[in-house]
C-alpha cells in the first residue's frame, strides 16, 4: 500500500491528488512503526507528518498555483538520481547481518523510558532541536513582519 | 448489586464471546473489537440524534421560544425526520469539482472523529481501545481532521469553500497548540499517557468528601478552562464558527455538499464535540468517578455521561449566548493569550509537585497562575488601533 501510494504521489497528474497520496504513504509508514512495536514513534509520525507536514505541503501547493495543463517532459536526470539512491539503500540494507540472526531481546519501549532517556542521555540533542524550532518560529515571524512593514 | 450494574456491559460482552469458542484466536479478537465498535457507534449515534434536537430546543428556550415540538412528544422524534430528509435529498456534486477528493472528505472527517472516541474510558473497565499512548493517539487523529477539512474545501472547486477551509485550518492549527499543551500538566502529574491511568489517578477523596479531580487544583482549573475553550475552537462551534459562518461564507467548506454528505459533516462536528468533551471529562473532571464518596453506588458510566452532558450543555449555552468573534480576534487570542497561559499551566503543576502536593503547593501554583494572568491581561493590548476619524461632510 505504501509503494502504491508513493508511486501515485510521484506520478499523479493533479498535484493535490499527489500530495494526498503522499499523506497515505505517511500513514503506511506509521503502520510500519506500529508493527515494529514503536507505538510512540508511530503516533508521533501520524501527528507530525500527516497533521503538519502534509497540511504544509497542501497549503504551499494551494498558494503557489501553477498551470496544471503543461505536461512536463520525462525527467531523465531524476531517473538517474533515483537509481543511485536506490542502489545506495540496497547496499546499506545488505550490509546488515540479515534476518537469520535472532534479534536481541529489547525491553518494551514505553513513553516513560523515552522521556527518561531524552532528559538524561540525549539532553543536548533535545536542546538543539528546541533551538532550531525557535529559530524557525522567529524566522517565520520576521518574514511576516517584513511584509507588513513594506505594505504600510 | 452495585458491582453488577456497574459492570453490566462488560459482563454482557463476556457472555457473548464464549459463543465463539473453537474459532481461531484472531477471530475472537476481531469479534471482540467489533463488539466494542458497534456498542460505541450505537451509543454515540443515538447521543448525536438526541443532541441535535436538544440543542435546538435549548437554544430555543434561551431565545424565549420553543424549539422543534411538532414531531413526536416534545419534538423528540425530530432527528428521525431530519434523517429521512437528508437521505432523500438529491446528491448534488458540482460538475468541475474534484470527484474523488469531494467524495472522500466527509468520510475522512467522520472517520477521524469516531476514531478519537475510541480511547476514552466510559466507565470502570470500559475503554473501547485501551492504548498505552491514548492521549497522543487522540491528538494524532485530531490533527488528521485538518487535512480532511482542506480536502472538503478544495474538492468543491469553489472560492468560498477554499476560503472557508483555509480559515478553518488556520483556526484549528492555532488552537491545537493550547489544546495539547494544556493536557501536559495532567500527563506530567500522572506520569502516563494512558487515559485509564489518568482516570485512576483521580480516584481518591480528600476528607472522604472532596474528590481528587484535577479540576479542583488551580492549575487543573486553569488548564480545564483553556482546554475547553480550545475544544470549542477545534470543533468550529460558536463563538468561533467563522469557518461555517452562515451569514458570512455560506457554510464555508461545506457549501457544495448536499443531503447525506452534509449530514456526515454535521455528524463529524458533533462527534468532535463529544470527543473533546469526553477527553475533558477524562483529564480534568475525574472520568467515571463519582463526585462525593457517598454516591459511588451509581454506576460509573452514568457519571461519565452525566458529566459529558453537563459539558455539552455548556457548549450549547455558549452558542446561544455569545456572538461570533472575528478571525483576527481569534488568532490574536490564541497566540498572544492562550499560548502563554498554557505554558504557565505547564509550570504551575511543577511548582505544585515540588512544594509537596499539599496546601503549600496549592497556594504557590495559584500564585503563579494569578501573577501571569494579571500580567498578560495588563500588558497585551489586542484592540485594533484605528486612525482618528475624519468626517468629510459633517462638522
């Protein structure tokens, strides 16, 4: 289902349909996370990707409307890059030990454990992410305020 | 006897399931989930029908007139008449509308609203789907609603719908932040994201009489008010119903929907109301616990639905009393007032906790909230500044 949605996202003629099938692909990836036992990550995936990123993509498509009637010629450069990325990922996957080895017994990942680890072992990355988000917010505000000043 | 009435639905389901012994494991699980789903849908569809007529009657009484009172005793069969009307209406789809998106939008909105109802504990041992990260699931599903609203506005190929959808999404995204941040105090104090754990943490009674609900603490009360107001905005209810303002943009993103699809939108809005009220009851008002220790003989689900009904009445009361706010007023309110207050509600339970969760903690957290509230209301001036009026012809 994810493959179908991703293919649809890349090849549907109407841009909005492509964006919406992108959202379906996100939901599919969240389902993968659930099957792997990481429920928190799966829920956050739905929350962030479908709830925010997909909405963002849809908004940008809406506000920067192009003529949908011009068919683009086939993009050979894109095919080359896609094949290169595919090869890289397949190489990386084959490099891992493989499914014949029994996976180690991990303790069930609860949200409490994630919280503890975030606050103790990974507190620096957490603070850096917070800084990045603050910078993004302030940048957005500055962009909007400049428009207001230039208008009035 | 008390336990029998309380657990009557759980026992009924446990009596139904052994009819399937001998079937493989997944069939029994599937049947169990399906029974939960059907019970949930049955209860809430009935509640939806009742609320749709009760709302009109309550609004009518507030406006000094009777509500619908022709169809059945006191107008209580009005939903049946409404349902028949919606079903036999012609399904008009605009010629140049995006057919797939136009069709899928009401389905997605209704589906996400019903999904959100599945994680709320309705009584002792009566949560349809007890997920460990239940609160997160609720909000994840709620944020998918925005995409569905956009699909509704876009699929209609109508500028008013598009405008209405964009305003609706802007409003819903802005108020998602206070909505979610006001649930953090509760999650922090309880230490778990599962609604069952949160309800269980509100179970004790101080002095045998006062319940341990989170709304009796200052940060809980403030968070409850903020959560409730954000819920009002999230479900696009008056006074924040700019997206469906009937006098402004002709039902906004729902303009091009007729008959049953409009009924689906209507239903999704009410289900959103139920879901947010249910979550407010779970998080702040003690879930299915009784308010006084002496009244615990009344079954738990009766208490839950009584509290839910009280909140729904307040929703309808607001609709009958308050005028609609402007879009820029809504946005100002969200970003300049609700967000800082939500953050205060995040600091306040920390103060309460570290002061020992007793009277000292109560007073300190109250102090924090009052100081920030007074500072905010004095310092933020969100009135629109108009230029001085110049009169051209009168002097």
